[in-house]
């Protein structure tokens, strides 16, 4: 069971956390919504819940709750650019299909 | 695959429901768009990596247009169709443009709406339309960068912008299909970018030296609300002037005569600007100037020499600073923070002199070209709902008092200046004459006591008031200012429910210096104004007394008054009537009292008779 960040993603997250001035790490999760079943959650973490699992990747704490972990195990979070747009990408091996926009998915 | 941003804890949105917000600095020379992504506010570059968008729109004979660098580059060859500095025309009427227009190279055509239109090869365009084209480009850039449609934007405007100029800016946004969450004062945005709104209460000076304009604003932060205490500036002073003095120095050193042609001058100015920028970090910069005969002149410009050249210009910015402090009624020691805005504040000498003046080291960490857009982006992020609810919502205040004209040409202020917005205030008024069925309302803006010294914003009429005796109608006038500082006025007669309202629309505007002058005048003329107000009030009261007396005498003077009594009352009234034309408010007041005294018995008799009439046929019990 593991969740990892690419080095580019980790650098970005570290910068964003420094800029924000607070927060212990990054939360990855899923919620049931969206046009194709599941949607990703990507949030700053100020408080780790008792049931949370904490991973560490390139010096960044990645926090996932056990329910989400089932859908995310093996995910690598990357950071990239598409034209003018830039942001984080989930490379999730559990995904069977995504909706056209890629914001929600099925496992 | 969608690209995601990190949200605040618990603020993740469902797919396709991202609350994408942006802040836009719609500047005179350059414009910028910024957004908060993964908690970090930054300006958004275009595909070439350029953050600044020159605020220039060029209209082509084909009906097409280009915006930005391309339009700016063409401005020299095609000045009539390349519209720059359109911000100076926003919300201005044809009359204002006549004075401003003399400095601008465009051909203006009059229009029915009172708004000036600029004649171009691509058709006639209004300043609002030109601004909308700039906003369109920024919107497209933001949507491509954020990967979706914008939920809303915050657009910044100068603190001295009046209602008409703000409304025009909002109209431009509407035309560009943008949902304006809020218009934000530029100095306030700069203070927000530095997070000063999260800090302790205090007074902040915002020093904004751009390419061609200088503004200084004194803000007071009070419980999370920024008040603009004073603004001052110079609409024709900036970095371009520095380039000109440096170019002048180079010409002198290189022995270039005043007969240098346009091309040579442009090149010199470009070299001067480059030298100025290089001297931000270096102590000396080598110059290599190509002369008209093809030979080259080589020399050097040192930081010390540059400082000497630009010192007089910096000194010119310090006198508005002094003026703003004086207007705000503050001393240098009251200033707790100084924020630097505008590219020209990168010049080390400017920072040094401003620091010396305000006796504190100015804030310079954020790129001074981007700081306003960044502050707007932070505010837009909060307003779009991407922050937890406990995050403070920044409020703004109205710059000049709003009120209506009352009898005698006086202003009754309904919302005083520096009230936080949004705000709604109501005041009751009544009729002045018996049987009056209509009322003219005149909405004014300004600090003086007399309408003639204020700015007229709008006029409208309330009709259909049921005929009643003077003073019986209850007309509630409600002023409502929304979060953008735009005004709506409603008048409603409470007994009948008839009402009329007006939205203040751009018709003509005030220049920043006029707003300043109005504020300053209100202070210097405070004493005269008070006297003028007292006089007008007594005159109005005298008119009311005479009017009421004549109407009473006409109905039942015969009935209740002996000839000598009537003569005494009429003499007192005649005396009042003549004093009323004078300018001694105390004498008028005494004459009013004399009339009231002379007619006291008459009034008592009338009242008794009226009560008897009202009670006739009723038993005493009926009134218990």
C-alpha cells in the first residue's frame, strides 16, 4: 500500500505549503460524485485524523483516509502543463475508465 | 486528464463545479490577470510568457481588432486607430472629453447617450467597448490557464474613481461576459496582496508610480475594513519622465542636437529606459549610442548620476504625499506601513527617498507591476467561496457623501463619506406646500453644504402623491449602495405607496483632481458652508411660515381676526419677507419668531375652532 509523488509534484507541494504558511501535508482522497462515479480530492491538511494513513514521498507528507486508499493505492501524483494550464495529475492504476474530462472516474 | 489544484481543507469542489476566480488590474498603460492556484496567487502569463498586456486596442479597417503588444507596436504609425490609455476616458461625458481629448490623439464623435465615441477605421467605439476588448483577452487567458469558465472576477479601479467611472468599468466587464464579484480600490488591493488586511489596525500609505501616472493613497485599516482617507497624485508623472530626462542627458553628453528625428528619439528613449532598468542592480552601465551619421558614441551612466537626474522627479511625487497626509489630517509618524506599487518603484533611489519621507522601509517584496492584480486575485478567491467562511470579507467605503437636495439648495447627506459598503440608508421627507402632488429629487455627491458646490448625479420625480396639507405626506427616500459602490435611490410615499426610483448611470464624470478638490474645499470652506446652511435653512423656514400664514389668512382670517390684529400680523410677515432676502440668518430667525408671536392668538383660535368642528356631534366618551 503506497501513494507517491513525482519529484516535480513534491517540489510544487513544498512550495505551496511554504507559501501558505501553515499545514502539515497534502490530502489525497476520492468522493463519490461527478459524471462517472468518483472524483479526486486534493487538499491542504492542517490536522491529521486518527484513522488517516500517512505516507512520505520526497519529504512531503501525503495523507489519505483508509476508505479512499482502497481506490488510490499505487497512485503517483504528478505535476504538469497543458498549454497555459498547469496542475496536478493522478496516475491511478485502479482506474477503469474516466469521463471525457478526466475529472471523475470508475474503478 | 484534468489538471487539479490543491484546495483548502474541506473546500474541494465536485467536478465541473470549480469556483474559478481571477483578479484583474485594468490599468491605464498595462493590464494583468491573476488567480489563486493551490493557495498561491500569481499573475497569469500568455503563451509567450508575457504577464503584462499593454492596454492598447487597434481597430483595423476590416472590422477586426488586435489587443496588446501588437496594437502597441502599431500605435506610432496608426495613432488614430490604436486606442491607448482608454481608462482616462471611462465614465466621462462628452464635455469632460473636450478637455481631456485635447491631449489624446483620437477623433471623438458625439453620441445620443452622452457618452463619447471614438472614431476608428473599424467603426465608432466607446471607451467601455475598448475596455471590454482588453478584458476579453484577459478572460480568455485566465480560462485557458485555469482550465474552465470563470465564476467571477474582481476588477481594480483607482480609489478616486467616482460612481460613473465605476459603473463604466462594470459595464465593460458585462460586455466581456465577466461576472464582477467586486470592484476593488487599487491601493486596497495592493495592501491585501501584502496581507495587511490580516494585520493589526493601522494607517497604510500606498505609493503607486507607474509609467505615466502617480497616485498616493492613505488607507486606514479598522477592524478589517479599509477606509480611503485621502488620495493625491499627478496624472502626468511617471517612469516615462525619468526616461526623458536620461535621454536628455545622453543627448547632451553625446552632442546630439534638439533636431533629432522621431526615430532617433524613440531609440534614445529605449536606451534610456534600458539603462535605468540596468541600474536597478548595477552601479554603472555602459552606453553605446548610434548617432545619425552612423558613428557611435560610447559612455557610461552611473547610479549616482541617475539619482541626480531623477531626484527632481521624485521630489515632485513627495509633494502629493505631503498633501495626502495633510488631507487625511495625519503626520508621517501615524503611517505604519508603506506599500510600493508600479514598475517605477523598482528604481532604488525612489525606494530610498520614499523610505526617508515616510520614515519606514517600504514594502517591495512583491513585484510592483503585479501587486494590484495579485491582491485582486486573493479577494476574488475569497468572494468566489474558496476559503472557509471564517475568512474575513474585505469591505470598502464610499469616497464622497451621497445625499439629496432639499429646499433652499441645501444637501441633506443620507450616506456620509467613508461609510462601509454595501449599505442602505433611508430618511423621511415631506411636502412643502399644501396639495403638493409631486416631488423632484436631485441626487448629489460631495462634502459641501450647498448643491451648487456638489456634483449632481441624477434627478428624478416622484409623482402621484395624494393631495395633503404641507408636511403631512411621508416620503421615504432610500439610498442603496451595492458592494461595488454603485448607487440606487428610491422614493416612496408611505401612505399611498406610490414610488419612483433611479439607478445612477454614467453620464459624465469628475477627474481625480476634481474629487480631490471637492474634498479639500469641503474642509477649507467648512465655516462658510455652515453659515450658508444656516442662512438657507432660515430662509426656507421663513418661506414656509409666510406660505402657511397666507393660506390660513385666506381661509379664515376674516373670521378670527380683528382689523388691528390682522394688520399687526401682516406687518410682522412683511418685515420677515424683507429680511428673508438679506443674509443675516439671526435676523430672519428673530423675524420668524416675531411672526409666530404676533399670530399666536390667531393660531390658538383656529385650533380651538378646528377641534370644536372635529368634535361636533360626538360625546366626550367617543374620544376616550
